[in-house]
C-alpha cells in the first residue's frame, strides 16, 4: 500500500551564485525539489502557481516523473524569482532578492481530486496560507511543514498556530534557535515540540539532520561528498525523501521516522551535487538505495558493539 502525497509551495526560477559558479534563471522552488525527490517513492500531487514566463517544458520535467501537475495554476505576470549567494561554508544562503511575482497574491485552491491526499507537505509559504491549505484537506494521515526566518520574524504567532496543527516541523538549525530565542538547539526543539507536533527535524547543512520526538532524538550525519555544486533545495529534497519514505509505511513508528531521516539525507546529497534541480531530477531508486546502504554502514557501530552493556568491559588497567 502506498499513500499519496500532496505538496503545496513555490515553483521558481533562481539565480544562484557560489564561489565557483553563477547561473541565472535555473529551475527551482521548494515544491519542485520536493516533487523530484518524493516521486521516487510514491504518487505525488503538486499545487503551485506560475506566471506566463514559466516554460511548459519545465512543468513537463516534473510531470515526466509521474507527478500530477494539474494543480499548477498559470496566471498573468512573472513567476516567483529568487536570487541567492553562498560563500565557502555553503551552509546557508544569503538571499539577495526575492521577487514574488504571481506568488504574492496567490491563495492556493486545492483541486477536489487532491483533497483526499494521505500525506501533505506544506512547503515554505506564509503560515496563514499553510493553515488555509490544511483546512482544505479532508483527513490527512500525516502533515509536515517547512518555514523560514522571515516568518519567524514577522508571523511568529501564526507560525506557532500552524505548527500546533501538524505532525512534523522541519527547520534548519538557525531557525530553531531563532524560534526558541535561544542559542540552544535542544531548548528550541523542546519549545517547538511543546506546541504539539509529533516530531521536529532540524537540518544542519553539511552536518546532517536531527530528529527530535517526545521519546528522544536521532542524529544523522550528512552523506560525505567531495563535490558540492549548489546547496539550494537541500532542505526540500530532504523533505521529499523523508515524506516519500513515510508514504510507503502503513503506520509510521519512531523507527520508521529514523529511516526516513536517512532517506532525506540521501536525497539532499544528490540535490547538492549538481546545480539547480539537476541532481535530484536525475536520481534513480537504485542510486538512492546504494547511498542509503553506504550511509547506514557509515553510522553503524556493529551488532556486537550494540549488545555490549559495558563499553569498558575489556579495559583491564
Ligand atoms: P531550500 O534551499 O531547500 O531552503 O529551498 C530553496 C528553494 O526555495 C529555492 O529554489 C527558492 O526558489 C525557494 N525559496 C526561496 N525563498 C522562498 C520564499 N520566501 N518562499 C517560497 N520559496 C522560496
């Protein structure tokens, strides 16, 4: 049994600068990255908006992966356009410009045929709009949301409200600190979990991701890469792998959530290896499975070591 996934979020053209390369008007947007990753696992439905400058061939690239793109509205005006820059750290983007275009006045209307979706990803948009979307879905089994510093600064109450209505919150480390008004990620995480979500994912760039739940936490490293070309979309590709895997589970328990983190890390690693969506678009199940196993081996201490009660038992002096 595979559940269906609904994603609501941006489809964009991005200008991206790294210390090595600069590209303009490349395909991006949270919903795009998410759809490429999650469609490896489950049927995906996309709700978004584009302007009249958006190439049909770019929508076709997403549709070719089996994603249902009938929820993409085309409106007169410009598509969402984001410009960002990364320094050598490649950790977080500096936003140079955001041109909302048709995204500015968009109120997502979830098509009737999508309202029975099982899993929902509310990609980074105004939290009030995330709430509006949520109200249109009949009985989702699992809802996850992503957000950003802008909404923590300007819409904290609305964001807290929507966080209290979802199962999984996904933020990067800096955003958790900002939301909790603390330097401590652990405290920030505790504050977010107290609002009600079952789990919090804290994205830590090249250091991986952490899953926080009521019962504990799970820390996964990033997949070690020699070449990183463009970190854009790492978070949304992570979310795509994470929710994609959960869509294949009947009733996800905490062990499934841990596996889902590894799937997320694997998808993110492919996204950052190439520019724009190229890496995640080219990903196949076989290549993802191979990297999943490699990452699992990287973090596994071995069954015998896990069975030891006393790690110092063999130390005699
Ligand atoms: P990520 O690197 O995973 O956080 O997401 C990067 C993508 O998010 C880029 O392709 C941008 O087009 C998109 N993006 C950037 N800022 C916003 C925003 N304010 N609202 C919606 N999408 C955005």
